[in-house]
């Protein structure tokens, strides 16, 4: 997430903060926020195994995020490097 995007979201509605509240420590080690625009949250995962896992959990994950912030309407997962 760029610093510009971070400044546009209040701290309690920042997708990175919300994800840290919802996911376990183990899950957080395999995912990071790629972007958030027009209600879609793009997340990068570090392997196909975790991509599969998060896709299985997508409905529950989206429901939890949506209750925290009504602005999040969809989630998209991508495989990539986690730094």
C-alpha cells in the first residue's frame, strides 16, 4: 500500500490493520496487501498452497472484513513475493 493510499484510510479502516485483526500470526506470514481501490482488496500470497487456502476461506474472510469496513466488497488473491 502506498503512503498516499494509507493517508486516505482512517487507521481503523486501513486494510492492513483490518487483516492483522482477522488473520492468525501464521496466516499473516504468507499474505500482504497489494492494493485497495473501488471496493476491491488485492492481496498477494506467497505460494499456490496459500492461494488455495485463502480461496477456500474467501467467503468467511470477506464477511469478517466487510463487517469491520463496509468499503471492502471483494477480494482478489495473487501469487507473488512477500517482503
